[in-house]
């Protein structure tokens, strides 16, 4: 359960850019990070279980998208300007899908906090992409 939760919540680290993945390899969440995230969202055990598959799907889609465009956070490989535009468009689509699915589970207050987390992580991911 902890490994699944850790993997699931690692998705939040990258959800922004937006959320989510090859960044997971570059930025795994520690138990302290998970505790902070849970505290920020005040997730119930039922919510944790319900959002886990959504976040796993999102993480997988983000990882595939980063790979599709040749983004490598360790070597700073990234696509050119047109590729970055397409990457951003694909990430926005993934983020919108993830958010709409989470909106069925999270309360309005939790969703607002989630949006803040996404915005914070988006800024981080964009900096990482630009090396």
C-alpha cells in the first residue's frame, strides 16, 4: 500500500507540466513529501484509494509524452521550439483529463489546493526542461 501510494503521489510532483513523469524518475517523493501532500489535500483513505489509478494513468501518459518528444531531464535533451509547443499542448490535454477525473473525487477546496500544487510543479518542470 505504501509503495503504491508513494508511486501514486509521485505523480503530483510532476503533474504540472505540466505533472507529471519522467520527472518522477528525476524527483521521487520521500515519505516526508507524501505526508506534506496528504496534509495539503487532507485526503481521506477512500480518496487516496480512488485517486491512485487516476494519478498512475496520468503519470504513465506524461512519461510517454516526454519520451515521445525526446525530453530527458538528466541530459537536458529536449525538442526544438515546435516540439515544445506540441509537448505543452499534449501536457495540457493530459492535465485537463486528470483534473476532470479528480474533480469527481476531491472536494472543491481540495481541488483548488490541487490546482496550486500543479501550478507550483509546472514552474519546476518548465525550468527542468529548459536546463
